[in-house]
């Protein structure tokens, strides 16, 4: 077989059913092989779109997402998507073409040192120098991407390697020296954690994206119910515990609920599961959770005690460790008094927005929630739209919310929604977008329409780079420096691609437009002309302790 045949055969053996990408000179042999391969190929209109679509597919299905691009500019266009997946621990294999082996280092046409460029934004990367190594490398790449703390892996394949011949040798097992993720928690540490839990009167579970990655949602729910302990989630943890459950406090952190932030600042025990104490969660570090002992369960040993010193570190997979912990727990803490305090905060400081005659963006999200019965898959862009989508839709299911948390990539949501819809064709998929962000990958309208990937895009059109404007309003004396947007006509724009465009300028049109989008067998853009200077509250100003919130209090 030649290298391209070996690649495609390897992808098939890995169970790859779909790839997203864009062709070019250095991947021509691979594309020739794809031409009559059973793998569904989705031609995006920009490589960044392909990388985000592969990421959205991975988040929605739990499988490894695959994208491909040519050398040089094709490969560099993937990098924002790769970095997005890296920051959020998403399993993606990105295949890039490379110039011929003997030209590497010669500043050849369309040469970019993509293994060098992506070293800090991949879990691992490979330059395939010999076709004999290709099958093994692909096998390893999928293994590394999907095990332990997942992440993106780049496989860079020079175009001559794609045509060189070798026998197809598929390794039975993967054996990588120095790479052995730990799955089971240390029994001594589990016992210690159980002792801390037994002594606690004000426990709080702080759940991150690791819950969803490890499929630990059932164990988490059992634990929370057994302890009668409140649960707060990070942005990436949304859906890991049902948002409508009575023990849910919603999201914590910079734009978290006031009661979640008060809870973590008053808890005597924080059980952090698959979360990494990101600065958007902790606020001022030396003031974070001052009264709490901290148990930290995480598969990545390097994230333990990285930002916050913890009392009981447990390295391993969240699902296994929660199972182990549940077996160890016999006494259940009495959390009655704790819940009284929490109920008080909930009553005093609920999530809140002021209704008016204009369309409030929060109202749009609530209506999407109601119209879909909370069963849709929701991708977001970045900015206010993202935070409102996190606050006002209740995520009851894992793998139902896709957002660029770590990198905060504008332009992520639309292609990610496309990838999610490809992975879950029977689900309604929304991208909750900002008018700024949607224009960063608007070209993917062509992909969605041509491939009949019927995602719905709800643009919260505030004519601003809203989140930046909010900071300018609050911290830069309302000097709106280059954040006002003069937008295209989104309805005409959608129509020009063959999608349905709807404009909504009155409150009473909101729900009918959502219903119309849901019943339309096409890609739909809804231009919601929302209140322009609405702010996301509550808000913890940068560098403050997370109970020092401003705004949004009823
Ligand atoms: C690629 C990229 N560039 C810049 C930023 C900085 N940024 C964060 S939010 C934001 C504004 C987003 O505007 P819009 O998409 O309209 O969303 P809104 O906040 O108005 O809902 C900007 C510029 C970013 N996150 N990503
Ligand atoms: Mg905006």
C-alpha cells in the first residue's frame, strides 16, 4: 500500500466515520484516496472551521474528531482550532500535509514547521518521516488524543511519504514509554477524602469538564444526592450535573450565580472533580474558598495544586474515583443548616434581569430553552452571548453544551455546532452567537447549507463587541473604543447562501421565530435585535475575590 492508503485504512480501523477539512498541494494523494473512501468528508470553507467542527463533533459524541489541511497556510489556519481543543482537553487528531521530506527546512513553497508551531498547543505531535511508521503513528495518535486527559494530536505527513509504499502493519496494542495515565485513585487518599467528607457540615461539589469527559455524570449525581450536597459547575462542566436539579447551584466564577460564589466562599469542604481551578473560577487566588478543605480529583497530576493548594489530591479518572469514594462513604453529613444559608442567598440574589419593551438577550435564551424542552445541543460563540447561554439555559444532559472555555475563541460556535450536528443528526443544534463572533467563521454557512447540516444560529445582535464594550463601560469610563459594529444584513446574507434568514425586532416575535427555525428543514439564521447595552451580571471584576460581585442583584 502507499502512504495515503495506509492512512485511510488506519483511520477506518480507528472507526473514523467523518472528517472535516480542506485540500491543497501537499495532501493531494490523501484526497485522491478519500475520493472513493467510505469515510464521509466534509469540505469546510476555512481550515479553522474544520478544526472547530472536529472539536464540536468530539464534544458531542465522545469520539475523536478528525480534521485535515494542507501544508503551510492550511496547517497554520488549523492552529486556533487546535489551541481551542488543547485548552478544553478535547480529543482531536489533526492531519497536515508537509512539503517533500528532502525540502523540509528549505523554505519550500507552502512550508511551515507545524510540529514546531503546534508543540505548545498539542498534547503530542508527529512528523512522519518514513511510511513504515505511519500506521503505528496513527494508532498512537488516536490513543494519546483519547486517553488520560484528552487533547489534540497533530500528524504531519510529507507529501512524498503519502506516495511511498510499505506493508500495512497495524499494531495490536499501543505501547508508549512514559505514557501511562492513572485511572484508579489511591485507596489511602480515597479513605482520607471520605474522612474529610464525614466531618464536613458545609460541603460543596465543584464539577468541571472532566465529569463529562469521563462519563461520570451518574456517579456525580449519586454522590451529590447521598451527601445532600450542593453542586456548582464550571463553564465546561455544564450538563455534567442536571442544571434543573434541586442541588444545582448553576455555574460559579466571574459570571457565575451569586449563590454559587457565596457557597464556595463559605463551604468547609470543596470536592473538586475534573476541574482545574481556572482563574475565571477562582478570582483572587489568596481569597478563594478560605474556610474549606479541598479534595481534588483529576486525571492530570500536573493540574493538582497548580493554582490552589489542595488538602487531598486524588489522581485518576473521575468515574472510577467517584465509584471508589461512594463505596467508602458510610456516614452522611448533616447539611440542613448549610442549605438554609444557601436558600437564603438564592432568595436574596437570584439570577436576574430587568424586563423591558426591548428584546432582552436573556429572554431569547430562556425562550430557546422552553421551545426545545431543554433537549437541544447548544454551542456558543464568545462574549456576552456565551455567558448568557451558560446562565439562562439549564443543561440537564452531558455533551449538550459546547463552548470555548479555556481559549475563548470567537468564531468557535458555528463550526462546532456543525460538527455536533454531524455527530448527532437527530438533535436540534443551536449556535448562540454574537454579531461579532459569527462573522469570524461566517463562511461555514456554505458548508452547512451544501451538506444539509441544519443547524440554527441565534444571533444576539447588539451591534457591539458586547463583552468588551461592557468592560469599557464599567472600567474605562464608557469610552467605547472600536467596539461598535456596523453589521451586514444577516437575513440577506443567510439567504445568499441558501439558508433561511429571520429578523426579530419585537419581543412577541421571539418565540414564533424560534418555533419557525425548529420546524424548518434548512440552516436558519435568526437576527435577534436585542437591547444593545445590556450587561452580563453578576460580574466579579478581574482580580477580585469571587464573592465581590457587582450588578444583577434583584
Ligand atoms: C478571536 C478572538 N478575538 C478577540 C477576542 C476578544 N473578545 C472577547 S468577547 C469579544 C466580543 C464579542 O462580540 P460578539 O460576538 O458580538 O458577542 P457579544 O459579547 O456582543 O455577545 C471580543 C472581541 C476573542 N475572545 N477571540
Ligand atoms: Mg455583539
